[in-house]
C-alpha cells in the first residue's frame, strides 16, 4: 500500500498556503496601486504650491531662466519685502480680512437661526423653501452678476463692504443652512425638551444646549464661509472699482501690467494671501475634533 505524503503538491495544506500567498500578493498589489495613485494626486496638488514658493524666493533674472530651476540659488526675500512695503496691497489685505470676518460671523448667526427653524418647526411651504435654497446653487455666478449689480446700485452699495458682504452671504447661506440643519436633525429632541422643562427659554436653549453640541458643524460652516469670502474673485472684481475697498484677490491681478507679469512679487503676495486661510483651516480642524468629543451624547 502506498502512503501519500500529507505535504505533497496536491495536499490541502499546500493549497491553503498557495491561496494565502496569492491573496497576500493581490492585497499588496492593490495597496501599492492605491498608494501610487494617492502620490500622483498629492504631487499634482503640491507641485504648483512648491513652484510658487520657489518663484517667490528667486531673483528676477532666475524667474525667467531656462531651463527652470526648482531650488533658488541664491535665496532672496526681496519679493516679500516689496509686498510688505506695498501700501495698496496692505489696504487690500485689511479689506479682505474685514469682509471675510464679517461674512463668517453673519453666516454663522443667520445660518444657526435658519437651520434650527427648518429642523425643529413645521410650516406651510417648508420643504419648498428649503429646496429652493439649494436650487440657487445650481446657477453659475455669471448668471446672477447682473441682478446683484442692479440691486447694489439701487441700494447705493457699490464699492462698499456692505455690498460685498451681502453678495457673499447670498452665495454662502444655502450651504450653511443645509449643513447646520443636517446636524441639528441628529440632536435628540428629548434633550431640548428636558431643558425647556427646566425653564430654558428659546435663546437660552440655543446658546446653552444646541450651539455647544454643534461645534463640529459650526467649525465646518465657519471654515467654509471664511475661505469662500477670502478667495472670492469674480464678485469682488465686478462690485468694486477703487483701491479703498478692493479685496486682495483682485489686487493680485494688478501685478500684471503693461510691462508684463511680475511673477516674483505675485507669487510672494499669493503665499502671504494663503496664510490666513491656512490658519483658519487649522483652527477649524482642531475645533472640529474637539467639538466631536465635547458634543457627544451618551445614552
């Protein structure tokens, strides 16, 4: 009688080992493909930023050198010095800071009130009004420029902070209200009912219960509102016509003149312009994580 080897080529243990190796190979292949694709996307996003910073640190002659040089030598800060010594650019920076900050604060206040009303109250036309808010986001901004222009002109709000803030809010409100409403819908109504039984008024309910539990959504809305207002170009270009109220996004376009494009100063100003948005993103990200833990409801 011939006894077959238990570990021979056709044995179950060898088949299991072979399947395990093939599974590990496929997993490694898929993982390598995903990592490679992620690296391509990261490079596609980071390389323009790296090139901009590199250009900002180059001397004027090196900016136009061919073949281009990635690492500037020598490194110079003359472009940044020129940007900080530009009084008109500093005024544009202040204009943008005022407009973006006011837009963010108003968007949060009105967004909280509107989203809470849509979330907790039922009234005729509620769903139609809610969906019509979102429907306004389907229109390209070019379509609404003329109506906004006529409205601001009739209200004598052209080339003013108030005019730009009003226009920005019209673009931000739909997203802010929908984001906050979705979060308010997930807050248990029983918590608010218990607070009302304990004697909380509606303002106290919002300030002491709803808003502390909604920090993640508020951080997201604040980040979205600030970045949209900070980077907006088309509305700012159309509705401002002087240096006094011109935002930074429009001021950067004036580095292009009859003598050409001042690439070094333009990249330096762009880098400076990006810093507040990055700071707001960092702060909002921390508030987002902190709000998730502080606003958790334990059953």
